[in-house]
């Protein structure tokens, strides 16, 4: 996979989607950045039959890079938090900018921007899908995402009936902690909220692509 970490596949990152393919038989045609070649590669690895790219998850397109209109940026930091590869730098109430070599064009920064000051620009010309990427680019994105997640881990998703271990509690002495355990219902609500945000981001990005350059 190109390692854009864009979530368009419906999963929180590329690794989670890959595990779902390997362990749950999820279809291999849900990665728009990988395009037709990505599907062919996954088909060769998994033994699944090649399929057309799922229109529900997006379209194959050139690789893009995000740019921030610095005149409109209000320094809210929401795009910094949304970027999976830490490609956006700035500070609170200060102008932000995108470090172009680190941007994967995931589009996750666009829906969170309250002033719509972020736009995407073509970075690969006519090349689309995997042809717009390379092994080194994918490896760089993977390593930067891993570093990002070490700093900001994904919220845990618990199975129904599972209780989160309370920090500081000892299984040996059963000591209680002052931190409340997260209930399965709360965890489910949190996961549902994340999925709703992902779905909204995907739909907004899809509409922007359909509309084309403004």
C-alpha cells in the first residue's frame, strides 16, 4: 500500500486495513491511492481475484500535496493534529505551513480547517495510483506515521464486555485507582464518533474531487 494513511478505505490506517484483508477477508479494492496497480499487487499477495476500485471509497487520481493559504490561516492547530505524518508545522495562533516532502495528500487536514484555507495541488502530473508513488515515498510515510502514533496513539477500541484496566491498579492486591474505567458503551461511542468523522471527511473530499479545480 502507498502508506498515505488517508482512511479512505474505511479503516484508521493502512496497517489496520492490511490486517483486515489478511485476517477477515475484507475486499482488496478499497484503497484509492493504490489504484488498479495496488489492487493487482494485493491480489497477487492474497490470492483474491482482482476487482475494480470501489467507487464508494474514492477514485484513482494523481498524488497531491496540501498547501495552506498563509494569509487566511488562523493558527488553530487542528490540521497539525489531523496530519498522520506530522507534515504540518506551526504553533497556536501562528501561521502554519506544509512540509511538502512529508505530505502524502491524505486530505485529512481539509475538513478540520475552520476557514477552508487548505487546498490540494497535483504533485505527480498524469501519473495516478501506485505510478504516482515509489517505494522510498511509501517507506518514509510509514516511518513518519509510526513516529506520529508513538507520540499520539490511536484510542483503544475494546471488545464488548471488556473493561479497560485502570491505571495504577494492581492485579495482585486489587488496589483501586482514582482514574475511572472506560465503559464498553463509552468506547463504542468513541469509535462511532471517529468513524463518523472519517466518513464526513471522505464525503467532503469526494465532493471536492468531483467538483474539480475551482
